[in-house]
C-alpha cells in the first residue's frame, strides 16, 4: 500500500454522469494488479471527510492510472468538477486482485459499472498469454450504458459477447444467460472472473457451481477506510463463522467462499 500525490492529466466525459479520469501516479501504477482499487481523497476540507474507493480501470503504460467515475453523490460530483492539473491524494493499490493463471480456458464476465476493472484484467491476461482466445461477456441495461464501457475490449485475442436488458445492443437478456448458451454444454475446464451487481454475481456463482467452473468474483460495497480498520465492508463467509472484509480479504473472492444471500 502506498500513498502518492498524483495529478489529473486527462478528463473525458463519457456520458452526462460518467467520466474517465487519468492520473499520473507512477508508484501505484507500477505495482497495481487487476481487481485492486485506490482510495481517493476528494477535497482538502473535512467535507467530505472520508476517501472514496474506485477500481483501477487500467494502467495505460505511461506511469498513470485510469478511473471511471459515476456521479452518484456529493463526493463524485466534486470529482466531476475537477480540472486537468488538479493534484490528488491517492492511497493504493489496495485489496486482493484477480489471479492470472493459465493458460487454461479463461473467461471474463462483467455487468454495468462492474465492467470497469475487467479491461485491466483482459490486457494483463493477453499480455501474459498472447496466443490465448479470451471470451469476454459484457452486459448492461441498454446500449447507451454499454457502448462506452465496452470501449477497449476490441483487443486482438478478445472474443466479445454482449447482452442488454432491453435488447438495444447484442443479445436481448441477461449476460449469464448468454454465457450459459455459449459454453453451458462444456462443463469443467473453464475458469471465470467476474465483476458486476450482486444479483448477477449470485446467478453466475450458481451457474459455475453447476458446471464445475472455478469462479472468482469482485464484490462491490460502500467503504469507509479501505484498510480493514472500520470493519464496515463485511461479507458473510460460507461454512465458517464470522465475516470476511471486502477491502482486505477481497474485493476478489472465490465464488464458493461467499455465502450468497
């Protein structure tokens, strides 16, 4: 874990409430793994008091990290008003990321804003295994939401599958249904890495259990500290008493270790 004063070098408004921020942060960029996150201080006063967690979208290779921000409250609204050249106080990379093993068949599944950390993972997997064909399944409510999230996945080696709830792009339906239709006849031998809304991950975990696919999931929650001190990001463990904490034990977990509710 590092604390670094970075600088905003690029600001891209992707939709009316989602933007991509690129920060120079060489120390964090050098050691970050896909699935890890940073805690970002929003302002210099006590309001907002707490840092905000954001998944690392990618490290473009120029000593920088990229974050995708959705404006949902006061803190993210303040971020949306930052200008290029703004200094930023970052702590990271935090948490446990995805395992990159192989080169056995590997598959990525993302839903909504959960797609954000998967671009970083896809690039790392293909960098390590350049001959691998990597199926990537991306789902969202509509084409308007998915178009910008799917940017960057047109990498050589990526086989992209898309589904939207309203049928406006790709298949009409849930991304887990599309995954089952494409690979459900091949039990065993496929390893899945996923991030997305809780209902999607719960359904995916059940599918992977039925087909004997190892599955890692990145869980999302509200965090206060990011280092395990506040104990606010607890998730119940299966077949064990007590809880794991998303900020330190995760955010990436084996799906079989999560007690899905």
